[in-house]
C-alpha cells in the first residue's frame, strides 16, 4: 500500500487524523508545526509526539517533499532548483533574492498546456497537475537549501504551469501556506499569476484567500491576444477584464497585469495608450516583462529606449508600471524559460533542455 503524503493535508486535517488514531487534537498542530514550521519530515525525529502516535502515523503516512536534484546559481544571485517528484517527473522552482526579500517562484504543473507563443514552458505541453503537497513541498525543499536564519519572504505562483488549471491543488496549497499552523505566510506576500482563466478567477474571488492576483494580459486587443495566447479563444480580452473588474480586491491591494514586451508585436505607443484605456478605473498596476529569449523563439526583446517609452506612456497617464528584469536569465530560470524533459527513462537522468 502506498503511503499518504502528510504535505497534502491542512493543519486542520492533521487534527482529525491524529484524533482518528486516538490522540488529542492538539497533537495535529504539533505535527503540522514540525513539518511546515520546522521543516522536519522524519516522523521519528518529532520528539514531543508520543511514540505510539509516531508509529501509528508511520504505518500509513510519510512527509516527503520533492527531492532537490540540481541547484543552478545565476550571476544575479538567483538560483534555479530542479526538483524530482515521487513519480520521477521534474519541475523547477526559482529562488530570487532582492534587497531584504527572498522570493520563491514555484510551479503548479509539470509542463503547461496553454501554449502561449512566447513561452518555452508551453512548448513542453502538459505533463500533469501537481498535488497540493507537491506545491508546498517546493517551499520545504527550497528552504532546505538556504543557510539557517535565511527566510523565504514571498511566494509567487509563476513557475511552470497554470495555477488555476490545477485549481483544487492550488487553492489547498494557498491555504496551507497562509494557515497560522501551516507556513504562516501573510496572503499579501503571495501572488498567483494566471493566463486568464475566467471561471477560475471567478471561483478564486469566492475563496476569500486575499492573496495577490496577477493576470497575464500581454496584448491590448483581443485579436492580438488571440495570436499570442490560444486561451484567448475561450476567454477573450473583454471577458477577462470583466472578471478582473468584478474581482473583490482587499483594501489597498492592486491587481497586477503582466505584459511581456515583444519587439514590433505589442510594444507600440498605440498599444501603451490602449492599455491605459483598458485599465482605466481599475485598481491596477502593470508589470512590464521585456521578453526573455530562448532558442528558436519567434520573438525578440525590444531595444531599451522602446521599452522605456512604453513604460513612460503608462506612467504619464497615472498607471503604476514597473519593469521586471527577470532573474536567472543566464541559467534559463527567467520568466518563460523553464523547461524540463517531461519524463526520464527509468534510472536514467533526464537531460535538461532549458535555454541556458
Ligand atoms: N501560467 C501562469 C503562470 C506563469 S507566470 C501565467 O500565465 O500567468 C510567468 C509569466 O511570464 C507569465 O506572465 C508569462 O506570460 C510570462 N512569460 C512567459 N514566457 C515569457 C518570456 N519568454 N519572456 C518573458 N515573460 C514570459
């Protein structure tokens, strides 16, 4: 019989679990504290839990984060982690230090099925969804690689895959990350980025999670967006912006619109002015991402003056617009550069085929 991964459980589910094994509820919070708080995954090492409980747990449960297979440091201080899941599939997470922040960019799927034209991950196709345990397990695995005393301060769901296509696992992982008995992250320090799945956005609106939402917009007409992002055929620009307008933003929070700048495709002054009009009246900010290149990509990054001119138009019209110079470009860890061989032959290492 295969063991159930405790990382898939909410702290409240751990309470019920220990009760079902005859222990008092509070043992569940202790168990969660060991795993999510201290990062201890060996049941035998959980010294303040009664031996009988640990033994009963060990018969059917395990706490197994993904295994760190490779760490690739970038010149800019970020690090790409290649993680191996229990079934041998590989995913990537990226640790990005910035002043007093340390952000972990995590994956929600093996590969991605949305095939945005500018994204290398999209060329992989979809392997499978991750479980909630595999999503939060990336935080544990990444934390293990850090010197003691270094804390992950922010989490972004911007790695491989589409968080809202793996909806249940994503929402459960968010609850584990924000639960005071789980990882205890403030929801304001967590950002979920979506390709624009309208039903998922509407469902998320009802979860009361209060995490930040980022929307991959990338074009200012539905026609142009449709050429870049096949998802636009199902949920077009108008439907997407409608769902964004209806999204209940917590006080003082803004919705982020990500906009990859592609030379000669979506980076004109006219585009910038259209973007201003589209976002009028919304509590929005724009995150401009100069295109990160990969081998065989059909796009190019615009020259710097063009990037700055685009940003300037947004700023002139009172729209908060930041430039995201992606981290880890030299090691294939930047936005849109994450790719792993989908499946390795048994016992054989998968060749990394990222654009590094
Ligand atoms: N599936 C989610 C999460 C991915 S987040 C989403 O679509 O939002 C990664 C961000 O990087 C997205 O905004 C994505 O569109 C963007 N991106 C993809 N390929 C890129 C590239 N080559 N250069 C810059 N940004 C890219």
